[in-house]
């Protein structure tokens, strides 16, 4: 993990010339180690400090296309994000810039990337790599400007596919490759806390070193240790997820022994904070998630944590185990923005003496977003053309509009269709989803694959569990708990009646499962999605589920179900939810 000798980085002809001009060779070696990419040859280092910029993009999830909003403004998409990143890379007085990706670059992706095994997303970030970056995570050059860690979604298709995305190759797939063979990533992936179960060694290098302006920075990676709870067990077979803080701290002495004192962590865990504009504010409060607890246990030498996973805004100073402030950032998700981090490093000591950040939304209606990056636009267009035949494939025909419009009880035709499809996929007694997981209606007429994707674009995993009758009733009652969940439940296989006039906790008056009254002492199989299984929206009862198994992505379940129905599809509200008072 130690940077190579500067002599190893100089062509042989220059080594010969060194006998005649030692000073020239020393200056050239300094330039090579400094991280400069282009432009005139800089003068020898004379400043007492080095200014380093880090651009952190978390939870990209293959969101290549435009069409999102933030603060009621158009935002994101690969071409717009690229215009911002490239502008930031050439602006300011930084001695060098590192692009950092703290996990979930891929996974649960829209079809323009997901249908192509997320190769478009990996190729997109390859476009930012400088000439020192190479494929995979073997013997990375200290002047490479790209570093990343794993997120839980990187494991969605198992370890072999994860390694293929990193190291390249087409495997056995017959999809259209935008670059054939797929070359792999030029981003240096590191992860300290995911180890091979057989020998307890990391599946990737735990950290990497970067030299910018003559100083060295360590980047340590860690994925959320909850990943095994968020994916099919087969996807993480053979690996163990260790405690994040313990794993990071383990490598601090090794890094310091190499004379490195500037330490940045890429952590795929997060929290949430009220967004604001401008540089990092003092005394910020980060709620929810696990990031604050992890930071509080980190070694006093850790300076910066680039967080992720919760898809929220974070820009705060949180104390580590030594009571020293750690700069913690997170910049939303889905290409909507990035964290622009400024570090000042003392050249003599190698210590970070100043650190601050701004969270920059990638707005499309202001410069530089009004000039989308041409290379990213071309990549997106190529990917869109490749997936068009799948997106436009006919799945069925709607006899009439199938909408999210709810009646007074909270039931909708689209909700019934989605919940029934997920229950059919898992062959369970009952099914639960949230109305917030439905994003579009179906119009009368032809139903294409893309129409169904628009209904469920979040790419959640359908799963099954076992709940008792008592727990099922409890889950239904949680719809009226405080704080009030943002979305009500949609159901399948059961019918229930509630009295709106009764107090929270006592509103459900009757529940039947396939026409038979709910038995509180009976265990039932239940279909749901990973979001609910984690207690999402406050529905914590689902966290108590037993014997969990994983099934298809939600849109695949919907496509299969709609295609299996008698055509034309005729879905109407059937009264499975009844309200009195």
C-alpha cells in the first residue's frame, strides 16, 4: 500500500540523464508525484500548505437520465452532473482534485443503466479518470484521481458480478455492451470491513494512498455492516461484514507508520440533516441513520467522512473518539448533486489544518448545468438506444385507466394491482406495500414494459417473511401512529375495516384473510419489499418478520403479473379496505 519510489516512476532515459542533470530529474519526479494532469510545468513546491479538493458523489444508482427535481427545480442526470464536476475540477486554486464515490454507484438503477448491467454508470465515471488510473484495484497509482467504496447495492447480483464490474469482462451475458468487451472500472475501489469468511482478509484493498501537491492522503472504505439484511443471502455468500468503525480503526496505525496523517473515510452509512447553502456550519445536528454513532468511535486521526446510504443532505462537524471534529458530508442521491470538499494540508506535518464543504445541487436550469456535457450526453444516448427495444416491449392491454386515485378508505386500483403482483411473485398468504411506492398510472390501451417501470421505478426487492396474526393487525394500526407515516399501506390477500373515529391503536375493527377471520395466534406468510422490511416509513412491525426470503425486483414482479392476467386487464377497487365513520 506504500507509494512507489520516485525513481520507479521516471522513464529509463531520464534516469540516464540524471547523471548529467540531477536537479532536472528531481524536479520532474516532483511533478509526477504532485498529481498535475495538464498545463504548464509548475514551479517547485514553495507554499507551506497544499489545497486539495474532493468531489464526492454518493448513491448514484445508475441515474443517467434527466427528469428529476430538487427544490422544485430540474436537477441531475449524467450530462448535467458531468458539467458541474468538470467545471469544479478546473476552477479554483486547488493543487489537485480527487473524485470520491462512497458506495451505491450502481444497483436499483433505472433501465438505461440497469438493463445493461450498470455498465453505463461505470463507464460514465471512467470518463473522469486521469491518465494515472488503471482498471481494477491492483497496484493503483498514487496520482490516480478516482477512489470509491462499496455500498450494499453493489452486492445485488453477487460477488462474481461485483468483481466483474470492477475488473472487466463480459461474462456469460448476451446483453448489448456499449464497450465490448466491458473494460472494467478505472475507479480504485477500497473496503476495509468486507472480508472473506474463510480467512478474514478484505475482499478489496482496505485503503489507498493519493499524492496531491507533494502530500499524501489516505482513503479508507467501509460498507454498511447491515448489507446482509438488505440483500438475498446468496448475494453475500462467503463474505462477512464487520463493524465499520473497528475495521477503519484497524488500519490507522499502518497508515501512520507510512508517514501519512491526512485520513479520509468513504463510509456507506449516513444520517440526515436540514439542508442549507454555503460552507459547513458549526454545531450542526445529524439525526437518524448510523453515521453519528460510527463517527463517534473513529480513531482521533480521522479527519473527513464522506457518507452515503440514507440519500439525505449532510454537511456537519461531528466529533470522533478523541473529541476532534470530523467533517461529514452527504449529497442527496441519484446524481442530484455532490459534496465539494476543500482541505488545506500542512506540507511539513502532512496534517489537515482546515476542512470545509459545500453541498452543490446539480441544477439543470443554471450554469454550468445549462450546457450538458457532450461526452456524457453521447453515452446516455447510446444507452437509451440500446435499451429501447426492451422498454417498448408490449406486456398487456389495459381495459380502462388504472390509477393511484384513492377512495375515502385509502384504496386504489393501482395499489391493488401492485400488491397482488408482489404477493403472486412470492406465493404468500397476504401482501403489504406502501402507496408511496407507486409513481405513475396506467392509461387505457397498450401497456409497455416502460409503462410498468414508471409505476415502480425505485427497483425495490420483493421478499417474504412470516408474521403472526397479532403482528399483522399491529402493522395495520401503525398507519395512524405518531408521527404519522407519510404513506398508507396497500394490501393483498386480506380485507380489513377500520373506524376512523376510534383512537390510534384501536382503529382496526375486523380483518379477514381470504374470507376467514384473522387468527391472532396463527403465523402467516407475508410478501413485502425491502424498504418495509427495514421498518421504512415507521412501519417497524415488519422488522419483526421471521424466515425472510428474497424474490424479484418489484417491477419484474409487476411485469410478470400483468402479463399473466386475462387480457385486456380490468382492475377496479374491490373493497378490500373499508372505512366507517
